[in-house]
C-alpha cells in the first residue's frame, strides 16, 4: 500500500508520495512512487503511482522507453495533459490484459491508479487521476486535491484546510501533514517521502524534498502538530449533558 496526493491551486501544483509498498512483522520494502518526466522550459510532467507494483513499474518503464526510442506518441510529444492521460490509460489497459490470466489465476490484485500533474506550454496547470480502467477525472477549483492509495487517514486535514486559493507553501505543509497523519494510523505507509512544489508558468522544478526516516524536519513537524492538536482539544468546550431523565435514549 502507499499514499500519494496532488494539490492544484491558482499558484501552481504540489505533489507528494510515500515510498512504502509492503509492510509486515519482518519485511518492509520501499520504492519510489513520484516520477519526473519534465522538459525544463517546455513542460512539467509529474506522475505518482499506487497499486500493483509490477504493473506500475511496467507502465513507468514503457513511458521512459517511448521517450528514449522517440515514438511519435510519448510524454514529450503530446500537446496536453488530457492527451497524456489517454495515452497512459492505454498503457495501463494493455499491461493489465497481458497479465490478467496469470494474475487472476493466483488471485492477485493487479489494479493500479496514477496521478498526473503539471503544465505544458500554452496550457494551464492541471491535475488528473487515472483509474485502472484507463479513464480519468481532474482536479477543479471546487475540488483542488486528488489522492490515491491509502487515502482515508490523510483526507480530513485536506478537507478542512485546503482551497484553490491556498498558497503553495501552505499546500506543501498540508500535504506533509496529510502523509504524516496516514503514517501515524497505518504501517503500510512510510518514508522516504518525496515532495515537489511547482510554480505555475515557470516550466521548471525549483523546489523538491526527500524526507527519510528520522528526518529532523519530519520529526519537528509531527511534534508541533500533535502539540497543537492537544492544545486545541483541551480548549474545546465540554458537552452540555442532559441529565435527570433517560427518556431521550428511549426504552426497550
């Protein structure tokens, strides 16, 4: 399992991913889940992956091969991010169909999801979620973030904090807190964490982070957040109890 998210704002884009793919009592593996296919000055293309590792690695490998072999259709030739989602969707469907008989035989889940974010010259920054079936949805000003993987633990802070007008710096902090909250509740999500911040119309990546286990900033952020939550909890008013009668609860 993993956790990846993308945040789209009027100022640009933030994308983040953990690196854990399997966890158990005596086995933990880590693989990069955030990939950069950008061409500085022309286009920024970022891809996050979750799901069956063999399928997602094969997709990323084929994306790289198509660029290297200069296929007419690749991440560097298509004119829009939507066209790229269609192209990636075809790759996903093709690989799933090729492996389906053998994976289904052994009851292996072979589905995967991808996040695609970035900007191509003469286009606005965009963020898409590509489903296992190859179709997609995109982030909007009303719904400025998308998640894949173990999404439920990190979603509340995004719902309460983010808007399309949130600054990129605040969005980056929110992304890290969302991942940290997920790590706190689920062992299948863990570092290294990769984080990218992209400023719209810059067409290059100037801000990125790799936070490994025990990173001082990650520890400081967790301590500060937990202390703030405890202080906020302590300041919450107590419930106004309705005593003296049990009728409100009903009777059997």
